[in-house]
C-alpha cells in the first residue's frame, strides 16, 4: 500500500469517526429561544432581511484589491537580486501607479463616502 492510499484511508476514517462522534455526543434540546433568528432573548424590532448598502461591498472589494496588491509585491525584495531588476521594478511601479490612480478616481467620484 503506497503512502497516498494510506493517507486517504486514514483521513476518511478520521472524518467519519469524528462526524459519528459529533452526532452521538451532541445535545439536541431546542427551545423557542434557540429556534428564533436572534438568540438574545427579545423579539427583533425590524426585519432581518434588510439589504446591505452597495458602498459596503465597494469598500470590501477595495480592501481585497489592495490586499492582493501586497501579495503581488511580496517577492519584490528578492527581485532586486536578479540580473536585470529594472523590468521587475518597472512592473511593480506600474501596478502601484495604476492602483493609486484607481483609488484617486474612486475618491474624487465620492465612492468612498458613507453619507450621501
């Protein structure tokens, strides 16, 4: 038996054993408060289905974009030890410039303002 088959069998056995143990040991005694959408002890005042503002998603996407920028620029210190680091530095500078221009555009259009 090779190592991959052994790992697949052991992980499947462990998963099945833990799932069965969870169903066997879980305490299932629901009451009205646990079955309510809010477990805080009082009835909700408004609807729980209010839509999110589109500005929340815009800020979330901008956060992910700049987080991705950090991941793309992470190997930059090692790129300085290449034989021709100017190409890598040029691409990194172009990426930073493009993202900065996009941020300035969103800022001037008022896309980052919470109040209207």
